[in-house]
């Protein structure tokens, strides 16, 4: 049986990595590859890879392979000398990301059977800040930890799988968040420490689930940033609110002027969906369509290969992940000087990869 920390290889695809999370109910494991991407894979499509060479896995965000027999040699020194060091991936900031927008999202497994379905809870970070978070569940006069950790800028993380039988336990959830940036100066953000009150009945009402720019399917979305601001305003006098609003308006005018004066780096968008590339795919096999999409990918990188700093977003969609996996494979093997990462989910959802020409 797979467990967190196992080194695994994929049975039906090239590659592998380290098991970081396990969803036992859906039989899915989340495997972190050498570039830090978490890939959801069926547990039946993975196999534990024993006797892994530490040099091949030590670069996975600090993961160190299990100790192997060393015949008295100092493996720590050897690892330091021989282990590859991955390129530092630049955190791409958005122009609006210094005003954090943090959400709690509930996704129903089956919207057509709301009274009889299960849910997933996600924490979503639409900002340029790292978030240290605690998600707590109230139990009488005490609290139980659901999950804590660090959420990187412009990413989301699954917090919990919620059985239909446990909905009542989510009526009062305590959220604690500290926001900060790494390796640079930043504006200090207010600490978030609030209780999110979500009536269980809301999980059974279809109108409580709406469309959003962050997910493909309707979700029950709770804006934690707005809730925290409302709690703060409730304890502030009217005169203080007035001064704060006047100050904020002045700051907004200065920010607009600064943005107008500062040239923005153009981001090139390439839609690799087959229906965006071809008028008709009649008679084409899946393999032929994939080859056409990859040819467009190679053509684009060839066109801009000498333009240092150029950012290109390849929109490939989520689907079964075949096209994305091939793109990542090509970037690792043929375009090693390029940096790449997930594109902004706020703008592209979870089906796009940004490549930076170096």
C-alpha cells in the first residue's frame, strides 16, 4: 500500500516522483515531480520504486531519498557535491496581487444530488503573498486541527474531503492566516483570525453554488478577505472609517498613475486546444491531434527562443493531462534553459503553463 513519502514511478506514463498526499476515498495519490508540480494519479497506476538513487530525487523541494548502505562513506557530503540543484523559479506577481483575495471554496461531487453528495474544501490564494494558515474545527469549547501549512502565491490547495455525514461539523470553522513575501520588502498585511459560519443548509441549496473565475464548475465560495475586513470595520468608529476611505482613494489614484507610467511586459498567449488550431479534426486520430498541438508548441518556442525574458502562456486545458504532461516532458528535455510554472489560475484556471525564455 502506498504511503506519504514513497518514491513511485508511473505505470502508464513516463516519470514519477514523491507521494505528498493521499485521497483514500477516491484512491488518488498526489505525486510531486522533480519540478515541484503535484500530479493527481490513480494509486493503481503507480508503483513504489525501491533503491532510488538520491541524486535523482534530492532536488524535489528538499526531499532526500531514504538512506542507502554507504560502506562507511559520508553520504551527506556526497549528496551535497553530486545532487543537482534546480533553477530557482521566479514567483510571478500580478498587478492586483498586492491586495490579497483569499477564499474558502466548497466543491460538490454531484450538483444534481446535493442532499446526498460529498464535498471538497479548498483554500484559494489570489495574491502575491505566501500564506501560513491554520484551518480549525470547533469541538465544544476546544478546537481540532483540520490542516495547516504554507500556500504559495496565486495557488490553491485542497484542505479536506467532507463526507455528507460530516456537514454539520463545518458550521463553525476557525481560519488563521499570516501573509508575507520571501526575499523582498512588502506591505504588512493584517492577520486574519475569524470564524466562518456556514449554515449546513447552504450545502443543499443549488443557488448557493455559483460560477467563479477560479473553477470550471459551480462552487460555494466564501471571501475570507472581505469577512475579515467586515469584522475589523465593526470595531472601528465612523470617523476612522472616513479617514481610511479618503486615504485609500488617494492611494488608488497614485497606483493608477504609477501603472500608467510603468511599461507592462507583454505576455503571449497560445491556445493549444485543438478546436482553436484547426477548423476540423475529421479523420484525425488522438495521436495525430496531439502531434499537431506539440508542433505548435515547438514552433512558438522556436520563434521566441532568442527573446530573453519573454513570457508565453500555453493554454492546454485540464482534460486528462496528456498534453500538459508532454509539454512538461519537452521543457525538461529540449528546453532546459526555460523556466516554467503553472500560469495564473485567476486568469486561466488550472489548464495553462507559463514558460519564461532565459
